[in-house]
C-alpha cells in the first residue's frame, strides 16, 4: 500500500507501488544533507574506557588510592558518551575528559591519571577499540548479506540463465550458480576481517610517548581490562605502527567493496529493460526530477563509487606511514579521519544489498529465453561432440565455429543443417552422424547444465552441494563473530563490571 506522506518527501516516486525505504534514500543522499560529527566525538566512549582501565591499574599498583579511583569511576561512569560536548580549545578528547574531571567535577586525582602514559599510546588504544567495534559491525552485516544470498540461491538452483564473458553471451548457467559465486567471495572477505581483528587486538597502552615509562605500570592488567588478547610488546613499535592496522583493515574492506561493486554492476545490468532478468523492489530504487518513468538503481551506483573511494583511502593510509621516522609523528592524526570516513561511507552498503537481495524478483521466462539465444551452447556442444565421437576438442571447436556461422543464416540457435554442413566441410562426414533429436537436446540449456556434475559446476546437484558447504562455512564464521561480540561488543560503561572499584 502506498504511503503518500512518505513519498511527498521526494519529488519523484509517484509511479511506485510501495514507498521508498528511508534507509535507502539516506544511503543514496549520502553527505549531501548530512553533517559530520567531530572525529573525537566517536572516541568519547573508548577514551572513557581507556581512562578507567588505566586508572584502575594505577590504583592497583599504588599510584592512585582506592578513594581516588572511586571518585574517578563515579564521574566517568555518569558521562553519556553520545551527549558529552567536546571543547575545541582543549585540542582532543583526552584533554577534554581529563579537564572535565578536574575543572568541572573538582576531582583532583584527575591530575594523576596521565601517569605512565602519553596521548600517543592513549589515542592508539582508543583507535584499536574503535577499529574492533567497527570491524565487528562490518562482519555482522556482511554475514547477513551472505545469508540473504544463500537464501535466494536456494530458490533458484534450476533457474537457467546466460553466463557472460567480456559482457557477451558465453555459456548457459543458473541463477544460483551466479549468486553462490558472490557468497563464496564474501566468505573470504569475512575470514580476512576476522584475521584483521585478531591482529589488531593487542594493547599499546603503557608504551607512553614511544619509549616506555618509569612508573610501575602493569600493561598486562590494562590489556585484560580492555578485552585485548595480549600486550603489543615493544613500546616503540606500538606507537610507530599507528595507522598500520587501519591500513590492513582498509585493504580487506577495499577487496570487500570491490566485490560489492561487482555485485552492484551485475544488478544494474540484470534489471535494465534491455536485459529484464530481474526486478528490484520499489523501495530500493529512486526516481528522476524530470523523467517520471524512471526506476534508478542508485544504491548500486553509490556502492561502485564508494569502492573507488575506499581504494583511495588505502593509498592515503599507506602513503602517510611510509615516510615517517620510527616513533610518534603528527602525520598519523590523519589516519584517524581516513578510517572514520571509510566506515561511515561503507557501513550501510552490505545492509542495503541484503534488503535488495531479499526482495529481488527474477524473471524466469526472460532468463530462459536468454539462455537459448546467441549460440550460448556452442562450447558445450563442442565438448559433447568430442566426448561422443572420440575426437579432439580443437577439431570439434572448429566444427562448431562453422556450425554457428551456417546456423546463423536462418536461426539464432544451432540447426541440424548448419551442423551437418560444418561436419562435412571439416572432413568428418564418416565420423559424426547427428539427428534432430540430438540437436534439440543440445539446444536445451537445462540438459547441458545437468551434464556438469563436478565440484563447483552450475548444475542443480553441484550448486546444492555448494549451498550446503557455504552454509556450513558461514555458520562456523558466525560462531567466531559471536565469540568476538561477547568479548568486545561492549556498548555501555555500566556493563564494564571489571572496572568497578
């Protein structure tokens, strides 16, 4: 049912049966009408966590008294990270929180919380915590996208369609075979991000400016309180590597976004009136301010552009690191902005695509017609001739080249007459005898596809096995994601029981 109130917020949309999805409209509008928060606003929660972990450790080693830590804990756990207003004159989130503790709340023990650390290791720690959370969110959304793909493929193991090379008709395939190629690649992307998560989950806190501290700190304890797997041991490397994990994560996301860009291009082509292979639901398309008939897959075009943007971000991150002397350099401040922009730009892409796939409708009739046109079966027929008459593939390839030429004079499919003329011209009259029944079967894409029984083939039997194996792989990866969620998926300071005095 049409929601006129929703539709009136856009000039376009009058031709649609269902209202545009607000999330998709926002995704396509991007930053045109959306303001960006301060970068350090995104770090308030993580800096509170870092401050509390460091302060608790200082109280345990005698730098702070139990009473002093109690005061610090009570103030910091009362702060709403989303509402805390940063003062630009205090440079960054670290000084904002420290000065808030001292000046606004009168907690003089706040003057001690910087003992045994620097803003260098403090921001590095905050960024590790931020990266962990964002990578986890990305993993969760990509795993949902994979599930959407597998669910859709399950319904289309027998749906024949053309496969393409060079954007030209290649060989018969199935919808499910095409879809499971997407999901197989995305499973690799999930594994790569899980590997990134394991690598970055080491604590740099306590490295101070780069060269350690004489304060009696316990780095293992703060690593434990912040849910890190271990300490990043060398203090100089801990600071010098600022931006390295941002680059590693970005490299994985660049590959992920390239894949989503390719999926998007497939969807753009499939859904044009010239292909008519599928239809995107009204809620995921946009209209035109001048052409009332338009149904534009803007989300797919936006994803293509975002993939290019991520590649540029990776180049920038690598460039910032390569010219720096070991130790802290202010250049690394820019890596914060780059990685935050990256997650902001890509976070909704898998979510939008999941919705598109869930509601995508395939035109079985049009797919079937396209699967028998343009001599799509030529390579398969060459294989069949070679196997049936014990000839070399190359000889049969030449026969089919001639058969296509002669059949095309009267049809867009292989004809018995065209094949016979080709066989004769190639000098195989006595070796190859064909009937109309055989030609009819060879022109049937379903019969040809079912002959392909090896692992990974497009036949329904082979694809069904792929669906089973990919689902098992996804289930195993989701278990790992859930383990990470239980370990680091903390969103409320009140849940940090280990930090209580």
